[in-house]
C-alpha cells in the first residue's frame, strides 16, 4: 500500500455504515480508474452463476489484478461502487459482505446499488474502483516524467 489515501470520518455522521464517508489523496497522487470488474474467468466466461457471493469474490480478484497492472492495490482505493443485479436487499448484502471482507481494514467509501441488469450473461455483480498512488509506483511501461508519459506498443 502506498499510503497516500486518507479515509475521512465525522462524528456528525452515523457509524453504522461499514465504511468511511469520504477519502482524500494529495495533489501529487496519480489516479487509477478501474473499469467495472466482472465475474469473468480468463476465457471470458461468467463464473459462479446464480451465486452473488461467488461472483463478488471473482470481481474482487479481477479488480485486484487490474489495479496491480496499474501499480495499485485494494489499499489504494479512494472509492468503490458495487452493482448487484437484484432488487432484494439480502442479495446486495451478500455481495457487499464479500467486498467488505476483501478490503480488510481499508474501509473505503463505497456505494452499493441494486440494478436491473448487468452486461454479461448470468452476471449478478460488478465492482468499480478509483485508486490513488504516487507516480513511479512500479507500473511496467510507465515513466514518472510527465513529459514522457506512458510507453506502449504504439507510442514513441
């Protein structure tokens, strides 16, 4: 964990929620915007069909993989959004419990939403995240020099 994320709490807000109400990062931090992590295996197949908990676990594993590729980890998250294809509160809570457990002591601000449908066949859960890290955090192909920018297959 880079330690740039600061979780914010207020004694004027309820402590019933299992997360901080806000998070900050310093101006020199680099933001990492992760696309919604879906419950897909390496071949693009939906896993844990019909199982909110199982899909949430795969989403978190995939989110962690995506963040790692960008030089970040779960402890660097500023915010998450958990989407659950259900109108039943118990399904939302089941997915949330898995997400919350994966976060450990980093009780990042989060939004939990029930939605009508998600993009893949049999998909029940998706988890988005925004993280903050210091530049030069070890991303392969990244330069900490802003004049150089990211290096990739089609870049000079």
